[in-house]
């Protein structure tokens, strides 16, 4: 404790010590790797560089989401296995776990988008809604189809390749009859009609038979597509006729419905239709698989060319679990491809399929 302004303990000064005779203190040169603190007038605050944790956190989130996605896939497959085995209670329990796991996966991720659709599909199979929900309006369905057609090269490339095969097969033929297993909006055929209009020797007489689902009361969607194609053919001076065949299932179509005439060069076109022809589940001993019925119908027409565009997935297996697994992995891979393409274009994946 200081008393009277003096320190209580002081060494007496040496009367023989001359401060001026002391050697000078050495000058300290700051090292480049050491931070020094000076007086208040020249004080510099040392800046601490904190590590950037954002990349590490993002990687951790990706790993957690990937693990959650893998668990979700296993739950969906377990649910599908229980459905195939007829274990309704077990399937419902797996479905409840899948719905809970779905909440931990981002809906914007590829597996999140796919799992949402497959979870909803399993739910509808186990618990069919009553009454059944109304079908998607035709205008909305057509809009989604156009979005899918414009968003990627899949259908455009398929149509181009199929049209090229048809043009080569009917080269020089004066009467051409094309049978389209799924007319949809008829987007494949304007390019073919224009190519036939430019064919050396003049265009042939072209018949197009378009197969599609029955239209709602008061509408004829197949006829509307045929009218648009007929207007285009007329504008490029191609003789053209159209006929629509309404059928809920492709295996319901019989050769006589297609009215093939003698002397016609027939071309049958199937784009993404054969994978829908699922075998009976469980298969009956005397039942004929739908795809066999369709292929026999095609063979009876004796076409010059049968153009087939199909998914690289085996959806025709008789077992439900096998079909479910094939579809799950196929659409997961396709979703990743579409997501990458949209990212390359700087777009957000806003259209679900």
C-alpha cells in the first residue's frame, strides 16, 4: 500500500552511479511474423482471421441430406416390398416412416423431388382416395407437356431420330400411312410434313392415324390436333388425311381399327409407350402380356419401319417391387440430369414432373 505518495519499499540510489554512463538499450527490430503493441499513439489492433466455416457447414449439410436420402430410399423400397407381399400393416408403417424422413430432405434436391412423388404414389395405392380426385385438366396437361418438350432435348432428339428413320423407310413411296401410338399434341409431325414437302419428286399422299385417350364430353382433342396438322400440310402442298383412334389402353387397339389400305407404306411410331404395358401382377398362367398383344398387332400390319423410343429402364417386370425399384432409380437419374441442365442454363427447376 502506498503511503504519502511514496512507495514503502525503495532501494536507495547509488550515489556513484552515473546514468549517462550506462550503455544504450538495444533497438528492437520488429519481426515480420510477430505482432507488437506500441503506445496509445501508435497502437495497432491485431486482426484475428477466423476460419471460413461456410464451406464446412455446407459439406456437412450435404452429407446429412445424402444420408437422409439413402434412408428414405430404403424405406420406400421396404414399403414396396410389403405391398408386394400383401402386408398392408407393414407397408403402412414403412410409409409413415418415409413421410417422416421426407421432412428431413430438401424438396429442392433431386431425391427430395423424386421421393415426394413416389411416397404419394404408394400412399394412393395403400389408401385410395374416396372419391377419386378429378383428372388433371387437359389444358394443364398440355401445358406441362410443352414445358417438358421445351426444357430438354429428350423428346426433340427422339422425334428427330424417328422421323429420319421414317423418311428413309418410305423413300419413293407414293402412299404413306403413319400410325402414332401416342399422338399427344402432334409435336413430332410438323417437321416430317415439311420434310416430305421438300422430297425430290414431290410429296406423297400422307395418312396419319393418331391414337390417344378418349376426350372429355363435348371435346375431341384428337380431331383438334388433326385439324392443325391438316392446315400445316395444306400450306406446304402435302396431300394429307387424319384419323383419330380413341383408346384407354394401347393393347385394346386392334388391327382393323387402323384401317390400313393395300399398297400403303406403313410406319408405326411408338414414343415412350411400351414401358407402360405392364405384365399382370401376379401373372396368370393363361394371360397374355399386354406388350405381347401390341407387338402382335404391329407385326400383323407388316410395317416398313417400327420406330421405338423408350426409357432405359425395365418397367415390364411382373413383380411390383421390381417395377418400383426400376422406376425409382430411373427417375432419380433423370431428375439429376435435368437439374444439372437447368443449373447450366442458370434456371431453377420449377416444373415438377
